[in-house]
């Protein structure tokens, strides 16, 4: 055999996508590959969405449970959400059509820590996984699967599903082969054993995914590219946030709490995160490592500069320009990058052992350090908690970053009480905005409030926050964590209304 499918048994199962989706029964739970727009199936989701639309046109309801690694792309999430073909979505999403369906009550959604998904599936918490649809970059002569640009939950999908559809994507670089580390040593209690990772570069598994040929019901060929987010260049706000983070890290090194090469980095996805990584590239630290979820543009640049020795993740999240660079030079990255299942990349035991430095974005923080990273006004979900909780609770230093205001300055990201809690004050060490940095370690709640208001709040909102806190000190039920409950919760509605009026007056 030649080409990407080098095994005769798998080659004999090649079909077009419409024929493959006919093998998925209505109402099935389907586990699809994909993590931040990398490594998701490119052909089957669209064909499945067309089948759903045709069924609905005939008055026949048709929906599926959709399980992935994390967010995917419009061609998967958006296409199936648009035709109302998704019953339950998990564990993370960022598609605007999907978000709208969830918030209008037309789609159920379960938001889960990413490290928990595999275990919950093995426990049967979501029911039976009927079909796995997994993109791979090749199939070897002996029938092993070369993973694609993300691993996510693919190992679990292939193990748990009754039937498997493979998409073999020849757009993906052939040099991905050998970059993955698929660990098959996990088990449920009481048979669980320690995961033998003591450095981000440790390889503990195999470069391949395993799936019996008898389980595969179809193979679909494609050569379509991944579709990831285009990052905007760092602006003044994100650069100021990055500067405060770098000041913190340099202070930690000077104090002896961190080694000169730092501890393994974890960074959430986004423009602020990329600005922090760019700052590290210009900073004094060499010989760094990363143990994270995704490798984005800033981290790839650190590898290229030689400042980052190795990076362990579960997926890429690269802009088109960075994808082109990676695909052109993939062979050169192979000894510097490891892609693992997300149950390993996000595993709390490993994160705690390695002492990761966690940097994640938020929607809002309150004056005591509680974090909302998922909801607007307490009820409208934006994306999901993703892996931030896996790292925040177990990190050596847990850092949350955000601009101090949103909606063009109309809304404060620092509030008296968050409208939804994803990370409690106990898991938050440092909050950073462009205004400054609040190191909360060792502080009582009242001291935390004073520091967050003084250092992180925008000047336009600082007086109102200080006024709230002063009145809470005089009138709250207790003085350990002073709150005026009714007013704290009404803050969100009041400031959004005022912000809307200010935005309208500004034109």
C-alpha cells in the first residue's frame, strides 16, 4: 500500500462521507475528535448536518449527542447546531451558533473539567458512546493510527465506542508521526497507578492510537485544513498585562521561589495569553518548558527562539500563518513537542507534581478573588470552564489575567460579587489587569479586597467598588467576608444598563 492508508483492511473500507453518516443511527451518542479547531473531522460532520436537515424537512426529528475534546470549528459544531442536530453537547464549546442554541434552551450542554471527561465516560455517566468519528493523519502497515494535530479524548472514544469512522487527512503533515505520546496505563480506582511523568519531556506511551480493524465501519479521506482562530497583534492593554506577569515571575526568581528557567508553563488560549508568551520571549528566562493544553502562536515562537526547550500539550491552536510555519518545518519540532490525551495533559496529579505556572483568562473577578470564567449575568454561558480548573487548583502559582473593563469601558471586570463562580478564592493566587497586579497569597479576605480594588480595578470603577466595600464593612452580617448581598448581585444589571446608555450617548 502507498499513501496515508498503508493497511489493506482499512483501505478496503474507504467510502464517501454521505455513505459513512448513513451508518450512524439517529439518537446515537457520537464522540468526535477535535480540540480548539485542530484535528476535527472535516467531511463527516457536514454530511451528517445535511442528513439531519433533510430529515427535519420531512418532519422527522433527528438529533445526536455530541462529545468532543473541547471546542472544534464551525464546520462541526456550527453546522450541526444550525440544523438543531445536537441533543447534548459536552465538554466545551466556543461556537456562536452553538452558544445561541444553548442559551435559548434548544440544546443541552454539560460543562466539565477537561481532565474529568474520560473518567466520566468510562463510568457511563453520559450513557453509551455509540460511534467515534476520529481524524488521523495516517494508518500504518500494521494498522496503527497516526494521530492528527490534536489528541483530546480520541483514545477514550476509540476504546469506548461500539463503532468507529476514521477520517484520514492528508493535509496534516506526515511529520506528525512520532510527535504523540499516547498513554494506555490509565484505569479506574482501585486499579489506578501513578502516572510516571516527572518532566514535561517524559515519554511514557506510544506514538500511535490503537483501534481494531473490525471495529472500523468506514474510512473517509480528506485533505482539508484545520481552522483555528486568527490572533490579533498585542495591543497596549495586553502588553501591560504581560508586563505585570513578567514582573511577578522575575520577583519570584529573585526571592528564590522559582528557578531561573521557571517551572513548566500553562497558558490559556487568546490574545492576552499570546501577549504574555511574547513577553516571555523578550524576557530574561531561558531553558523554559511547558506542560499545557494547547500550543498557540506565542508558544511556537518560544520554541523557534530556543527559549522553550520542550512543550507538552494535547493540541495545537495556531493562526493560519503559524500553521504554515509548523507544517513546513514539522520534522524540526518533533523532538520538542509532545501531544498527549487530555486526561494526561490536564491531569491534576501531574500538574501538581510538576508545579505548573498557570495563566488563564476570565470573564470577571470579584473583590475577594472568586473567578467567573464562563457566564454573563450569571446565566448566559459563553464557552466553558475548559481546563482552567484542572490547572488553577493544582498549580504552583495560579494566575488569572483580564483587561479591567469590557464593552469599550462600559463594564468593569472587577465586581463586588461574581455572578457565577467557576474558581473559588481558594484556587486563585494572583489577579492581573492592565492596571496592576494583586498577589493574594497569604491574605485574609478583607486584605484581598483592598488589594484587588487598589491594584486591579479601572479608575472609572474604583470609587464605586471602594464605596461598596466601605459600606459592607459597616453593614454586613459578618466582617470576615463583608458583603451586601442584594446590592452585590444587582451591580451587574445596573452597570450593564448604565454602560449601554453611555455607549449609546457616545454614538
